[in-house]
C-alpha cells in the first residue's frame, strides 16, 4: 500500500515580529520605570518639603499694643496650618511695641532697638501716620494694607459727650473752646470752665497727632486733606494749634503724658467738673475696651464734625537685617490670612471696625456712624510742624506789652470794656508763659502819666523772677493788668518811641524780641510826637542784625474803624503785623494775643 505524502508543514514565527514585540516590551518597561521613578522623585520632594529640608523660619511681627493681642490670636491659627515657604516651615510670633517707639527705632542708623524685641519683618503700627515717617529704604515694595480701623474720637465724661454730640461740635470749634472759660456754659455746664482738651504725646498716644491734623484741616477748610506744611505754618492754623497746646499746658498738662493714663484718670474722676482735663483724643476702640472692663466709668466717645482721622493699622513689610525673600513671602501670606473674612470677627469682637461698618454699640451717646470722609494723613514734615507747635506753644521771648489805657478803651462792648477784654487775655497768657521768658508791661495814655504819656507798670525781666511787688514778675503782671482803668487821652506814639529805643538797645539774642501794642486805634495825642517823629525814632533805633518787631492789636466794636495807617506802617517796617479784633469776641482776642506772643 503506498504512503501518501503529508502536505502539512511546520511554519516558524517571523523573526521580525519577535524583534518588534520584544522592542515594545522593552519600551513599555522603560516607560513604566520612568513613571515610577518620577512619582518616587515627586513623593520624595513632597516629603522633603513637608520635612522642611531648609529648616524653620520665624516671621517676627511688631504690632501696636492695641491690636497686638488680636494678631497674636491670628498668628497662632496661621502657624497651626504649618505653612511651608521655600522649603522652610514658618511660624508667626507677635510682639507688642508702641507705634512711636517702633517708628523711632526703625529710623535709627542701626535700624532697630533690640530692647523692643526681635527686629520685625512685618510691622503693624496704629496708623499710616507712623508708617510715613519711616525711610522708604526700610519698607518693602507694595502699598501697606489696612487690617482694621478705629476712628479718632474724644473721650469725655458722659454728660459732656452728650452735650457736644447734640451741639454738633466740630474739630474747628476745639481751639476757641480750649481757651474760653465759659465755653461749656451754654450747655448747662458753667462750672466746668473751658473744654480742657488734653494733648498727650507720650507712648501709645496716636490720637493727638491725628486730632491736630483734623483741627488744622477744619480751620483751613482743607476738607479731607492732606494738610500741607504751608497750611500748617499759616497764621490761622498755627494760632489754633497754639491755642490748644497753651490751654492744655496752662491747666498743668504735660506733653509727656500718655493717652491710656489720662483715660484712666478721666474715667476714675468722681467730680469731672473740677478736673483740669475733660477730654482726651484717642481711638474709639480704646474707649470700648475700657468700658467693657469698667462699665461704670462714666465716659463716652464724641465724634467731632469734619473729616475723620483714622487709626488704620497698616501691615508694613520691612527690609533690612533679619529679613529675606522667605520672610517677605511669609509676611504677605500672613496678611492674606489675617484679611480673610473668616477672621473679621476677631477684630470686630474687640471694638475694631472692618470695612464700612458703624461703630460698636455702647461707646458713645449713640452708635457712631460709618466713617464718612476719612482724613488723608499729612506727610512727616507737616505732622512734625503741628506737633511741635502744640508741644512748645509758648517759646522764650523778650517782649514789652504796651496797653492803651485811654478813655476810649473803657468803651462798653457787649457788657465788657475793651480794656477788660485785653487785660483778661493778656493775664491768661502771662500765666502760661515760660518762667524764662522776659516780659514787661507799659501803660499808655495821658492818665498814666500826663507829662510823657506812658508809665512802666512792670519792668521787663524774667517771668519767674521773685522779689517784685506782689511776688514774682508773673504775679505782678497779672495784678497790674487787673488794676488798670481807662482815662485820659490816647498817647501810644510816645510809649512806642521810647519802648522801641530801649528794646533795640536791650536786644536778647536767640529769642524773638518784640513790642505788642494793644489799643483801639483812636487818634494819638502824644505830646511832641507825630507820625513823622515816631517813624524817624524807630528808623534811628532799628538794626537789621538785632531785629525788634512791633505787633499791633486793634480792639474795635460795631462803630467805624479808626485810622491806623501810621501803626500799620510801624508794623510793616519792623516785620510785625496789625490785627483788628472785635473786643466782644473773647475767643478772638485771646487767639490774637496768643499768636502775637507765640
């Protein structure tokens, strides 16, 4: 039987296909290995970051004591989130530092005072006023952001706060109220005397500087400001600030006092009518804090009409020693964290405002309204000008006052004579003058001395000098001013001629040398001295290297203005000024005297 051939053949796998499959397998394995390696590297990077491979970093924050406790609370929350910045674990620590102390430290050559604590990378002062006084080189780029706000108000006994609120008292009203002994009488508080506004400039007293700017803006009609240096130096503004400062110091107030101490004293006074201080500029938040601790403190807040100065607690990122890119980023993250709406209640629960909210209840006679027109802060030079005028309102001087005591000065003007109005304002100024100032009093009129037309009532000399009739020179000046009566003809030319010659001969370097003539401007009748003789006598005695100015205060009323052309010429030629004031306006008379003797 024959065999058939089997046609089925064994067919082998193509070599090319095997190579392709193997290649794919190799590539897949490589890709899988690379992905695994990448994930491992990422995991290792994440783990390294979480482990803070670059170590730990502390964000040091210096904050005004008013807001520091709130920021410390937020800092604990921030640190609990374990923030990692540039491979560093960051924690935030807050140190309370008075804003003015931090400001002064940041402006020193070393850039900080270690006695205040660690140098901060983030600074939160009470207001932009402080931030603007620090050199730009110490501040990182970017506009500081406000964390919370509190308007500057006046803390006052409740009865006074209610009266001022009801009357709509404005910032522009404060200067005249400070020096008018009957300022509070229209409100049924005659025994309280003048306003009694304190101007503390010690630590933790941000309200004073901002209140002064608000007064300056109101007096100069500058609206929301900012007040400029030129405005600060203007006569109306300087007179207003001097009036506030001199009134405070006349009542025994010290510029070195602090707002917290005065606030405690005000709250603890059982008889506020007899107190020297009736009002303290401070933040709304500080009043609420005190009232929560002492509900029976008997004080409330007054928000004067006008642009409102605001403590805005800006977050200022700093440059310099101890700061780097990590701390700058940490500061920015911390500020973002603090500004999160979830943390607004941390501030509002303690009397701060966030956004455009109304004031907290219980701090004033009625809830204070939202801040309508915030006052734009002035620059550093302007702020310094205003605070200097309030701190030293009455500098040392060498001045003779010539008081016209002629018959027309006895003219009644709304219940009081011109002579009485002048004597009262001058006496009040004498009592506030530094003991080292030289003051003297001459009286002019034929009734004073018919032969020469004047009398030296109190010789020129130091105010504090003892041994004069009546005690010190200050006491003698006040007594003599109170004893004057109006009689005879006006003879101011005779007094001016002689007084100017003596003042030029007795010039005292290093202080203003001047003569202040207070008169009603009635035509002069000096024996043997007319306009030409007076101007010639002053020209002969004048010496530009030893300047003596002549200022003239003309007291008038409702009648026609007298011819004062000669007196105006005298004032112009000596660098002085002539001012006309209605003698019935006690506040205006006092303000004019203060300006001419300041």
